[in-house]
C-alpha cells in the first residue's frame, strides 16, 4: 500500500471507529448502499446499465459514484460496497465487471 493510500485508510478507519465509539468524528462516515442508486445517479436507467454489452455505462456509473461519494472504510479494511439483492437477472459477466471496476477505481 502506498503511503498516501495508508494515510487515507487510517483517516477513514479512525472516522468510522470514532462514530462507533460515540465520539465526534471529523465528519459523518459515508457508507451509502450503492445498489441501484449508482446507476440512477449517473443518469441511466437500470435497464440501460444491466443490458449494456460494452459495460461502459456500468463502469461510468461506478466511477461517478466512487468519485462523488468517496465511501469510508469498514474497520478491518476496505470500503463497503454492497449490491443489494436484485441481481438475479443480471448476467454474471456484468456483475463480475462491476466488482472489477470497484477494485480498480475504489480507493482509501
């Protein structure tokens, strides 16, 4: 992990731990559920994203979400990214691409 990434990780971990301990963090920890919001936030309908065979709209939706909201980490590592339960009709390749994009663009 780079020194910059370690610093962001430590900052976010301290923020979450302070909130859990009922202390005042530097700001409220941000851990929104991405679910369908990330698609709608990017100006797409859910159908536009899940049926986009190029996966470009999914990637743009995820990158926009990560850049705008910069979710905080969970104690123990990583930031929280949840999909919700409505992915049973989505192609496995699209779900895999979604997580690949999060791994590439997500940051501490």
